[in-house]
C-alpha cells in the first residue's frame, strides 16, 4: 500500500547547488525539479520508488504470451522464392 507523501519543488539551479538537501527532501516525498519554471525531473527515494512499483507487472508479463497461445498450432510455410539482386537501368 502506498502512502501519500508531501511533494517539494526546487529549481535545477538549487538542485545543482545542493544535491544533498534534495536527497534529504526526497526521503519525505517526491522532489520536483524545474528547469526555467517547467517540471523536468522527479527525484524519489529508492524506498518510495519501490512502493510505487512493487505490485506492477513487468514488461515481460505485459508483453508475454496470452493464456492458451501455447496450445495454438502455427505452421510457417517454407518459401521457395529466393531474393534476387536488384537491377538498376
């Protein structure tokens, strides 16, 4: 179960000047880093990242074989026509 955490916003300049303070702030919740006033990055603690992703299916699960597909027969016919060199006139 994920818990709501307070967010903080800092500029990219503040982040560059004090990455330690940004990392400490990320312990309490996401830190939004802006570039020229627009959000550009989010800094999360590893713990918070794990909370967000722990019950999510992996890409392998999402793109994997749907149930029953292994039982489907699929024969690929052999091709007799071979590729030929291109002719440029």
